[in-house]
């Protein structure tokens, strides 16, 4: 589903992921600080983290609460 901006949610999440990857060396900071650096809202950043966790191949369904 395309949004008015012309990018899908998946494309937006991939973009956030790319920017987040560049910040991995400084991951000791709080999500709010990361969100400010990425110029996204803390809620959007936490949504990205939740999606990433749910899509992680290293997690079994039993360890993915709410992701079934």
C-alpha cells in the first residue's frame, strides 16, 4: 500500500534501518536519543525495533510475545 509520500511503510522501515545501522557503534544511548538522531519519533523507532524483533530468524515463536 502506497502512502501519499510515495514510499511504503516497508521502504520507510528499511530507510530507518539503514540509518540505524550507521549508529550501531553508539547504541548505548536511549531510544529517544536514537529517534532524535534519526529524525523520527520515538514511537516510530520503537515500532521499527518491534518489527525487527518479530522478523528475527533467531527467535522462536515462543520467545516472540505478540508477534504470532
